[in-house]
C-alpha cells in the first residue's frame, strides 16, 4: 500500500538535520559580525534558517539545495572580505 506520511525514523532524521543546519547558521551569525549580536537574536536567526530549510525541502527540494549552496558561498565570501565587483 502507498504511504503518504513519513515514518518516525525519517521524521527524527529530518529534525536532526534541520537542528544541525540551524546550529551552523547560529555559529556563523555569532562569529562573523564585528558587532556581536545578543543570544536571543542568534537563536531567532537559527530557528528561522532551520524552518526555511525545512519548508524548502518539503515543497521545493531543488531550491533547498540551492539555498544551502548560496548560504555557504555568502558566508565564505564574507570571511575573505566580500566580493569585489567590477564597476
């Protein structure tokens, strides 16, 4: 029989995945800015990122992968001083 819902192991696996992604975003949000945000702001950013990745994975899986790649690229670019655009 065809099952539309997720089993418990898949649900736990996804929850852990999004918690780890939120934690990584929280670490970046805390470590990168020169003006340190307070803990409440970092938690809100982390939860927003985790929820965003979860929604993208459910409704548009390919866009979720692109968003992760773009976020990683943006964080990496900021670590080296940003991108220099030709004007």
